[in-house]
C-alpha cells in the first residue's frame, strides 16, 4: 500500500511539472492544459463516483486541491513576470492576446489566401501534406500559396526552409506526412484492439486524449501552424509507445522500430539545419557586434544613434550593455527591414 501511495504522489508531481511547463512555455499552453486536464478531471470523478460516494468526495477534494495549487503556482509564482504582471498592467493575464488594446487574431491574418474558403480540418490536413515553407503575406509579398507534395518526398529547397523558427506549412518536418498516415492507421488499430480485449481502463483515457485533440483542431484557428498545435504530436508518440511496449509481439515491435526510425530521421533533418543556421547566425552577429564596437570606440565621446531594424528587437540592446556600451540613443522610428543585424547606427 505504501508503494502504491508513493507512486500516486510521484505521478501527481510529474503531472504538476508538465502542467507548469506547458503553461509557461507559451500563452496558448494555458488553454491546451485546461482542456486536457478538465477532461481527465471529469473522468476521474465519474470513475470514483461509480465506486462509492465516499470515494467520489475523496477524489474530488484530492484533484480539486491539486489542480488549484498547480494553477496558482503556474500562473501566480512561476508565471508572475508574464501572467500576473499582464493582469496588473493590462487587466488580463493573456495580454496581448486579450484585454485592452489587444492585437488582432494573428493566425487568421497570417494564413494563405487560399485557406479562406477551407474549414479547420481541411486547413490542418493541407499543412500536414504541404511542402515545408512560409507562405504568409507578412513573410512574402508575392502571394505564394502552399504546395502539396507526395508523402516521403522532399521538394527542392524544402530542407533549408526549416531554419525558419516559426515555419507555417509542414512545420512538423519534411517526413511528417508519412508519420501522420502511420499514426492514423496505428490509432485505428489500437482502438479496435482495445475494444476487442475490453481494455476499458486504457481505451477511455486514450479516447479522451484523441477526443480533446480532435476538438482543438476542429474548433481553434491556426491549426496550419505547427507552433499552435504542438499537442498533436501526442498522437504519433502514443502509437509509437503502444507498438514498442511489448518486444514479444514481433510484428508490432518491428513496425514500432520502423516508425521510430522515420521520426528520428525527420527530427534529425530539422536539427541539422537548425544547428548549421545557428552557427552561421552566431558568426554573423558576432562580426556585426565587433564592427559596431570598433565604430563606438572611435566615437566614444559622442552618443551613437541607433535605429532598430525591426519591431521587437529591443532585446538586442542587452548585447551592448554586456559590452559596457552606454553612450547611445535610440531613434524610435523602426526600419521595417529584414536585412542586416538588429539595429542600424
């Protein structure tokens, strides 16, 4: 009984850590965590109610206290600099998504023009089977539309596009369409098998995860953009876990190995491009900072005027503070260009 109790505490601590990370990695993580946690909160209470009234009351207190404490810590303590401060300064914890003077729905404004007549499911599928690239109006003014491709193929110039940190189309990787197809087939296989074996304790939680994932994809905007649907990666990971769970089931295990190899190759391609591009950018930025430092040393007696090269680049000024550069003034007129380092002088 002690082991079981300790395992329960460990599981709650692991869940709390996951919720905390999910909420504080990105604003949308609050909504994602809320949907999944609420679904399982209801499931656990219904399950407890079927056992007895006393068990229901016990589990209600347990999970209500747990989720309350976890949310308070996640939003009010760990997330103080974002959620709490936003509430104090702007009247809403999710500013600038909501609240006074909030920004418009960016994911709708950024989607390709050809998506206007498509529903959320069509948009999601189109992105999964599209060439990895950015086709939004803010990124390219030529009104380029998404390009569909055959699974397991990589189109010209596609791999290099994955140096884009927030790539829109095909954002899960150049081979993810294959992983997607395998995941759908695997999901159907798992559900049929669980029903056949009457494994309700596995089928119901599994169905909850799939159901919430489907609801989010159908209901929310932005499901063409991988950064806004990270929860979908749970689908292939759950299929992979099921296939690799039992080595004695040779066919399932071999299929799991094949799927894992494809997933590793898919991730490795993006990793390679990211590392290569990061090294290139670091070298470029270092050279630019050294050039500016040399210029500053020759004009130390005067204030150097700096014009930011794009919105949101104020953080680059910390580089100057780290170098002990103090004599500079910022021209508030932004140069909305993509070329060059973060500022001009």
